[in-house]
C-alpha cells in the first residue's frame, strides 16, 4: 500500500521534473528582453518603423486557399520593418537579421498577421533548442553550439553566403515556418513564402544608427517599394514541420502578386506599434502546421505583448510623445 | 423536496463547475507553454469560453425566475451574508471572465473562432491600452475566481462533514 502511495506522490514530481527542462513562454521572453527591459517596446525586434501599403493580388492562389486576401484586387495592410534584438535604438547596420511584418484586417472576422525574417530557415527545429542557441549567442559560444547541432547545416550555408544589402527594400523576407493553404473541400497544401525584392541595393551612403530607416524614408519619396510575394509549394518529400530544413530549389513556385509599400510612420506614431504580429492569427484558408517553432510563437508573442501593453498603459511613452 | 435545487439548476451547477475549473486550468497552462498543443488548447479555451458565456446567461435567467432553497437554519447573520455575497461574486466572475476574455481579443484585433463554426468580430484597428486593461483583468479575476472556488468548495465540505447539514445535498 505504502509503495503505491509513494508512486502516487512521485508521479506528479516526475511530471514536474520533465516539465522543468522545458522552457516556458515567460523564461523565453525573459531571455529575449535581457537584464534591462526597454519599457513599452517589443522584447524582440524592438527597433522598427511602421509602413502602410497594399497587396496587389493576381488571384493565382484562389485555387489553393479560401483566404480573402488572395482574391484578385488590392488589399491594404499595416506593416513594420524591423531589426532583430531587444534594443529600440540599436544601430541598424549591425543587426544580423532584418524583418518585415504585415497585418491584413480584411474584415472584422478575417485577419492575418505575418512576421518574416531574412534567413530562409531556422538553425534549430524546436523552441527549447532555440533558447539554448540564443544563450550560446549571448555567451559567445555559438560556434560550439553549431558544431553540436547538425540540423543547423542549411542555416549556416545561408549565413555564409548572405551579404546584407544597403536597404530594407532590397532584402528577401521569409516565412521560415510552413503553413497550409486550405480550401473548403478539405484540400491542404503546405507552403512557405517569401517577399522577393525588386531592387538591388548593394550598399547605402546613409550611416548612423538609423541608416536603414533613413534610406527607406528617402526611397519612399520617389515611389513605392515593391516586393513579389512568392509561395513555394511543398511535395510529399518535404517535412513542413521542420523549419531548419530548406526545400529544394526545384519546388513549384507561385507569385501571388506584389506588395507595394507607399508610406511610413515613426513606430510610436504609426498603427504598427500597437499590433502583436503573432503569426498564428490566421484567416480562413490558412492553417498552422505542427512545426514546434511556429507553435511556440503565439505564447511568447502574447507574453511580450502583455508586458509592453501594461507598460504603455502605465505611461511608458508619455515623455517621448511630449517632446 | 423544497430544500434541494431544481434539477436544471443542479445540472447547470455541475456542468459549469466542471467547465470553469477546466477553463482555469487550461488558461494557466496555455499562457506558459511553448509546446505544440498550446495553439490547440488556446483555440479550445476560446470556444468553450464562449459556451460558458451563453450558459451563465441561461443560468442567471433560471436563477432569477425560480426560487432556490433557503440557507440552513442556525447560520449567523454574518455567515448568511458571506454565503450570499460569495455566491453573488461567483456569478459576477462567471460573467466577467468571458467578457474580459472576448474584449481583450477584440481590442487586439484577433477574431475568436468558435469550434470552426463561426468567428466573432474583432476590431479593425488595434487598441493596445484597451488590451492591457482587459488582459490584466482576465488574469487577475482568474486568480480571484480560483480563491473563491477554493473557499466555496471548502464551505460546501464544511457544511457536509462538520455541520452535517443539507447544504451539499441540496446541490446533489
Ligand atoms: C520560438 C521561436 C520564436 C520566438 C519565441 C519568438 C519571439 C518573438 C517575440 C517575443 C516577439 C515580440 C512580439 C511583440 O511584442 O509584439 C517577436 C517578434 C518578431 N518575430 Fe519572433 N520569435 C520566434 C520565431 C520567429 C521566426 C521563425 C520569425 C520569422 C519568420 C520571427 C520573426 C519575428 C518578427 C519579424 C518580429 C517582429 C514583428 C513586428 O514587427 O512586430 N520570429 N518574436
Ligand atoms: C469562463 C470563462 C473563462 C475562464 C475561467 C478563463 C480563464 C483563463 C485563465 C486562468 C487564463 C490565464 C490567465 C493568466 O495566467 O494570466 C486565461 C487566459 C486567456 N483567456 Fe480565458 N478564460 C475564460 C474565458 C475566455 C474567453 C471567452 C476568451 C476569448 C474569447 C478567453 C481568452 C483567453 C486568452 C486569449 C488567454 C491568453 C492570454 C495570453 O496569452 O496573454 N478566455 N483564461
Ligand atoms: C467542485 C466543487 C464545487 C462544489 C462541491 C460546490 C458546491 C455547491 C453547493 C453545495 C452549493 C449550494 C449552496 C447553497 O445551498 O446555497 C453551491 C452553490 C453555488 N455554486 Fe458551487 N460548488 C462547486 C463548484 C462551483 C464552481 C466552480 C462555481 C462557479 C465558478 C460554483 C458556483 C456556485 C454558485 C454561483 C452557487 C449559488 C447557487 C445559487 O444560490 O444560485 N460552484 N455549490
């Protein structure tokens, strides 16, 4: 009898011990924000600039998805260019990763948030290993980390060839995680997508901390910034749940149209700062895969959003807005 | 039997007790977890949260339309008012939890999908300060609700095993 009682008591403890190797959303965001959190700002990709524009859909994805965004025509969005990191005044040109996020509020019931980065793949396949990767970067042991993680091969291959450009407009931004395009009849097509730039800008003459933001605002005075929105269709040979493995070049690609960015606002003045670009806010016609990295994003973004929302409510930006 | 809650009230009570305790557990788990089931649990939480909102309205209508058994004899004035107050607070929280949950999603521009059947509308432009109010409300009221439920269950067991009156039986 005692033995059973002991086992009964040990069970929850075992479950708890198992659990404690796992990183929580709070621990993840603590790591991202670092020692001194920047009140009111995102805990990741803190520095950015709001943009507005429209997606000019050519209708070619309506065979694969019911999402209203793919209907032929113009669909407005509120977007944000950013750089990775928790510092809202970090130097643009030093950031290893650049990003683009989009929010489509097609109707009250159909909204879509997208957050994309310059690498096409992750270096790891799950959030707990990603946490260790960030720790390795912070402690200067990333080379050792990569040596122990063969799944980083595709990421490293990209990194070794990547040349940062001189403009937000000249980068290619990737969904990294795969999603399903779905139809009412139950068809499901796994895809990844990228925003492909239409200009080539090797360097910029802008310098200083805000070089990329200044380059962008200057560029927008002479016309919109355009990207092709390119979808890559997986075949049954590809694992849509592993964000560390690239898909072969030969996979079918469909250009769904172009996004045109027309205007910009400082991040605290524009609409983008209030938005949580949680990539799991999806409209009908798009579904999440089981990719563990993708599935981890919602809870972490919500934790970061909760923290900064309270800080904004408590007046984190009142000073900035006065001057 | 007049000192028993009506069958409808009893069914409502136990169905909602199970639902709300599961909602609290699901909520606390999902805001911490980075596991692949987090998204599924979040979706279920929102769907059942909407169900809970509908149920509490029905329950309040029934509660106000029909009589309920009196409190047991021999309670002091204070005990009687504490009992009434705690039941009132439980009802209030059963209303406020889903309202704050929905409003936080509304103001964050996140349409709530209910079991893949339909979607509730969300704001077209996000209001982060409004979100902060209802997000914090949802989190803090959940803690108050947990405390109240613990007191409430404790009181029910106290009546049954210590005072040996018919309070718990009135709900069985
Ligand atoms: C487990 C993996 C990840 C975690 C835990 C994570 C965490 C976060 C957090 C906490 C934020 C701030 C959210 C806010 O306060 O609004 C954020 C922003 C962002 N993340 Fe991630 N992220 C992950 C993976 C990714 C991936 C794979 C991508 C790219 C495809 C990505 C792209 C972005 C972008 C672009 C933003 C900024 C969005 C904006 O402009 O508001 N993240 N991330
Ligand atoms: C009876 C009703 C409900 C109860 C008892 C309940 C309980 C909870 C609890 C305990 C949490 C965790 C809070 C924390 O740790 O801070 C939570 C989170 C949450 N609830 Fe509810 N909830 C209810 C209804 C709803 C409804 C109707 C919705 C939306 C339609 C909703 C949406 C959410 C969301 C989105 C979160 C996560 C917030 C985040 O990740 O920051 N809840 N809920
Ligand atoms: C599982 C544990 C629970 C037990 C053992 C229990 C037991 C009882 C009992 C015995 C009563 C009758 C009290 C009287 O005679 O006035 C009662 C009433 C009530 N219970 Fe519970 N309960 C439980 C969970 C809950 C939960 C989770 C809620 C809601 C969040 C809840 C809400 C109420 C309310 C509002 C009343 C008052 C009914 C009325 O007078 O209209 N109970 N409960």
